[in-house]
């Protein structure tokens, strides 16, 4: 898809700013960076969309030259902006339009477009050469920033991306501390099924809107490659069975048949969208092993791969030298539809690694150590770039493990530049020799390759950290947070400290006289018992670890040694193995180790996220009842990346992150209340005690297993068949049509009302008149509070809706699975049971006060009353509104409830941008002010005075808010760019895109 430039009003406003420097040069002018929008120093600034997109280079068609990565489409060359700028009668407007058309049809850096020769003659293609700029500042830039720089140069048209933007990045050392914003256009978008369904729903709905407006609905297609991997739906319903994979997949399809059919329709209806069927693997492992390009070759132009994804662990691809991170659904849709993202130019923490890991220490031990160090240092909103000779000593899979947990240590990226280890991994995973040669040649030529055999040039970082890998020791993290690392040798003492301590992240407040309680029960006729710390779930799961052969084969070796010594995991422990791709199964079988894992109950249960995202399935009824009746602090041990209380399973209050071999070891021990150095794990078949050291493999044993068992043909054969699907997927019947046939009876997929009664004329900016306050919040309201998530409470408006539509309570499924139905998601907005709303005077829960009547109602019911009466609503909030995971429904939901504005002390960056994208006004109180200091109770009626003409509104301008009680105060309008104002003028980003496409010739 190609998206036209913004509406003429935004064009004129921005053109006037550039009228003094419209000449296009091939080198960067040394002008001072333009001042950032108001409040740009505020750490709560959001990413915002600073322009609109062309193809990934200057108005080229985009078609991959690598057949294996083709999305099976022939992308049409987009028209230039020239044909899309409406000509006005006024000579002044004509001159502006001609200037803009000239600016937008050229790349200001075409003079550095350079050929990349092949060793045997000819050339791989052309590329925008950073060395050709002859700017010494570039040589000191972190590698991660060079990727942002190359993107800005390649897309520089002096409208969407300006030379000033390029200069900001080149001058990163001075500009990054100022929190300046830059536009960024990722090369592709990555989705998983939970977040992918609403994105495809929006695209389908946009096609209908285009059709209704008389436009060509076929124009609604992703512009950049979009890969959607279905991995979030499989649950561990069946475990410890040779038939578990098939049984769980059958249940997965029963629950999600409607969603899957819709996604299959989308894969056929939209060009440039690849859907990887259920049962194929975890999105991030598939991305690492197959989807990651590292370098694109698009119509003969080479450029670095980069990706934004709707899952926070998209960062795993950073281990491959590909810049990638997680974004919200609205941002991802914008990128799909060709809108460049605007992001704060990040600081970069240089993390130097030296030495090498000691014998028996795993990559999981390393990543948990790194996570703790970086959380302590503070890296939120920053890139972390790993460097030093120690990097060359760790495998690509180990790097990916570290990069994967970027969200847990708070960084936007945990980046490893491409080196020889990367190239070896690319060959191992089946990338062709020619492709690898192209990647190496391009990155070397553009100073983006690290060669540890050569002297390393000094690079500048925002701050510096260092870790000697020899200092890393075996560890786990928990019981409630990923960064609460516990050295293995201290685990028993730490566990008892947690039992003693008051309830908190490291405490359960169990009285001393109750800590040794033993609860006996019968497990299918066999005597069994549980104590505080007893392991009831042991799961080898998650992209973090299952992509790493060393820890997966290490787990197999632990199982093998245990079997040989006569140890056996207790049958009431729910054990499972969920590989991230079929490759894992192949090398576990090749090594002969899978049979030992099976003997210990770690049968393969499916290929997806499973326990790591809470899809752990039910515990045996006898186990669950024993935990509940005796108030046992039961434990789960998993090789995942998150262990927040309530996430893994409702009955496991202690949850520990550990390497796969440690998961097996703790399962064998049956408890976390053990000192592995001093206490035996069990008694062997010879009657002797078996200790941890007896079953733990050496680093050399693991390396030998990896060397003999992990083979390139495994990757080639697995991914050759990945898009062929499986019988259940292939049997899904769909109607192959360009427009989706909405089923009004569906409770999973529903046509949203975003474009109801839409016309070609933008509605224009809206103020707010006599609005009621729907909710009055304090600080730190997260997207978990706002957005529907988790299970659907039986007393909630969403539950009532499902029951009224004939859905049994057992079939409610989760909010995540129903993200494609706006009626359910609107009812689940602000439905968090921990919501603290000041209107309720201290009562906690998902309710509010309907101000006109004084009734206490669910938030949805109150909002419905206001909407039915034609009354606007606003939300009052404190600092950091919208923090936490980026969720599109945290903006879509309030919009559907009728919220017109949010007034807060500060916003999380992405959420503020998402509010604008849905047409909601974000306002910030002035420094030192908030609802309390201004004496606002939320019982007032609010007026927000905004001009009726979008040309009279400027980014960051002051806005007056008045109430019916006579109060008046000034806020900052957090429209941070001209393009955000244009979105607001159109009622949101999606209506804006449709109108642009409808008028496109």
C-alpha cells in the first residue's frame, strides 16, 4: 500500500517551516537541529507519527529479491507525492504545492548512493553509503544508532524525513540528552495472533469504508512486509502424554476456529501478509531462525533489516544484529500502512563483556544477571549495545536470550552488532551462502560490521557498564519479578526469608509455626504431599530459552543422567516441554535425549508460548484442592521471561525463572526449598543419595551434544514446510474475497464502528463542552488498568454480554482471544478489579459514579448512559498515565466509551500517541498542578476550548479548561507534531488514511 501525503493544511504549515532551505544536497548541512516541540524534555514524551510513508527507499516498489523470504506478492510501484497534492487556485498555494512536490519526489542523499561490487564481478546492488558522508562523528556512533541514521538518509525527502532529522542523528552525542524526536521507518512489522487479530480487523473494516466511499478497497494493503505467527493460543490442557501435541492442538482449534479462519482469510485477502499457522513455533524464534533478513535487497537497493512488533519480546531479534522492538497495535498498524513512527532519539548504554562463562554456567544464568544489573542501572527508553571481546565468546543463541529479555530490564533494545558469529548462525539456519556473502559485504562497506580480529575503534556511549562473564554464577529469579535474581547457592535461605517477610515482591508472611506444614492427599490412588515451596508446575517454555540449543540439550542431559541414576519426577507435578520451533524437536531426537525427557514427564505439549503467558492449563483437581484448602504457597519453575504473581497460574504464588536444565532439576527435587550444594535431590536406584552435581552436565558435554545434533538441514526442512500448515489449518474453510463477510452473531470477530457515517470531509478539530468526568485517577494508571486483559470476570459487563449471546461460562475464553470483537473489548475497558477511582472514595474495583444521578455503576454502564444522553466525558489522571505494556485497546476502548479527552500530569510516550491516533485529546496539567491542587473533584462539568480550524492549533500550545463551578486552568495540548494534528483533524489515524487513499489517483 502507498499512503499519500498529509492534508494540504499540514503541508502548508510544514512547508512554511522549510521554505528557507528547500535546496537538496547530497551531504548534510551543518545547521543546528530544529527545536523540539514543547515539553520535549519531559521523560513522559510519546513516540508520535511525524509524517507519512513512501516505500522503504525513495518511492520504489518493494519486492524482495530473496525468494525464500518472498511474501508471494508483486508489489505495485507507488505513485509519487506529486500526483497526490491537490492543486489550489491561489498562486501562493500553487507555489507551495510545487515546492513540496519537488521536495517529496527526490532523496536529498542520492549523491551517496553507491554500488556494492560482488567478488566475482557485477554488483549486489546499491546502498546509501555512510562512509561517503566523510563525517568523523559517524565513526563514533554506536552501531544501533547507525541503523537509525541509514534509515533516515535512505528515506530523506525533506518532508517526511528532513536533513535536519539526519543531522540530529549524526550529532547523536549532543542531541540524545535533549530528548529530540526523529522519524523512523521500520523495514517490516511482526505480529502474533492476540495482537494480530485486531490489526486485521481494522484493515478489513478500512476496506469496507473505502468501498462505501466509492474508493478502491484493494488499496488497503500493507506497504511493508507483515509476518503474523499464531503462537499465543495453545494451552497445556494435556501433559505427560505422547499424544499431547495433537490433543492440545485439537482443543486449540476448537476454541479458536473462528479467529484462525479470520486470520487465514486475511492471509489470502491482503497482499504482503504472511501468516504462519498454529503449531509452527513461537513468533520470536521463527523470526530469529527464518524471518530475519539482516539485510534487505529491494529492487537492487540494500539496507539493514529492522522490525517493530506487537509483542514486547520482539527484541529477541536484536541478538541477530537486527534492530527491533515492541510497539502498540496502533503504532504497528501505522507502520503497516506506511506511516513513519516518531521516536525519541535514545541514549545508548554501552555494556562491555569480557572473559568467558565458567563451566556449567548457562545463558539463562547470564541473562538473569544482566537483567539485574541493567534494572539497577536504569535503562528505560534507552538502547543497550553489547560490545567487547567477551561478546565474541558467546553464541548467537546466547545473545538472543539476552536480547529477548530487554523488556524485563527495561530497555528499548538489547543490541548485538553483526559479527562472524552472526554469519555462522545464518549459515547454520539455512540462509544461502550468496545471501550471507551479501550481508557481510554490505555491512562491512557501510561500517556496520564488527570484526573482533581487528582493532576496535572507540565508540561513544551515554553511559558505560562492564561484566566479566567469569563472574556469572548459576541462579534463578523470583518469586514474583524477573529481576529479583537469587544465586542458586542462596536459594534455600532466600526462600525462608520470603516465607518470613511481609507480603510483597519478596514476601508471603507465613507464620513460623505454619512454615513446615505438610498437606497429604491421594493422587489417583498414590500417596502424595505438598508443602510450602513444593513444585507443582515445571515448564520448559518460552522463546527466551527454547531457541537456545545449549540449554535445551542441557535439559536433556540432566534428564538422561537422572534416569540412569534412577530418579523420577513426582507424577503430580505438571511437567511440559513447548519448543519454539520444530527444529528443537529434530535435534532432541537426533541427540537421543527426547526419550529421557519423556521419561521424566517433559513430553512435547505444543509449539507456542504456553506456560510463559499463562496458558499453563489446569492443575489436577486433587492438587488444586490441596493447595487451596491448606493455603499452600505452591511453586512453578519455568524457563520463561516473566513471573508476575497470577501470570503463570492462579494457584502458584511463587514463580521462578530458571534455565531449562534447572527446570528439570527442580522438578526432580520437587521443591524450591532445597540447597543443591548440600542436600540430595533424591535417592538413586542403588539406595544412595543423588546430588545436583551428579546430574549436572559440563560445558563440554553440552558443546559436544550441540556440535553433533544441531544441523543446518534441520532448519531447512522445518522452514521449507512452515507455510504448508497442518491438516487442521488446511481444512479451515474460508471465503476467498477481498471484503470480509462479517457475521453479526460472532462473539470473536465484529465489525468495529470506527467509520460509521464517515464522509470524505474531515470532521475537523473538536473541543469539549459540558463534559462529565467518567473516572478520576491518581498516579501510575497502567495499560493493565485500562485495557481488557486476562480472564473475563463472571460478574462483568463482558460476561453479561457473552451470556446474553448464548456463550457458556466455560467458553468465555480470555479478553486476549476476543480482541477482534469491539463490543466485548469496550465492556472490558477499565474493568480491572484493582482499579482505584477517586470518585468511589477509596473503594477499589471497576466501577464509577454516574454524576447526574449519583448511582454507582460499572464503568461501561456509566459510559453508555452518558453516550445515550449525548454527553461528552473526560478522564482525570495523575502522573505516568498509560504506563506499562503498550496496548492498542487502552486507546481504542476509551474512544468507544465516548471519552473525548484525558487530562493528566504526564503520559507514557506510546500511550499518548495512541490516544491521538484514536482522536482523543491528551492534555497535561502545568508543572506543579494536578486535579488535587486545583481543587477538582471530578463532579464538575468540563469545557475544553479548542479552535474550530486545525490551522489555528500548534503542537504543544496552551489550552484553557473551565468548569461549571467557575474554575479555570491552563493545560498543554500534547499534540506533538503537525501530523498528529492532522490525525486529530480527521478523527484519528485510520479515517485519515482512508481519506488519503480514496482521493489518490
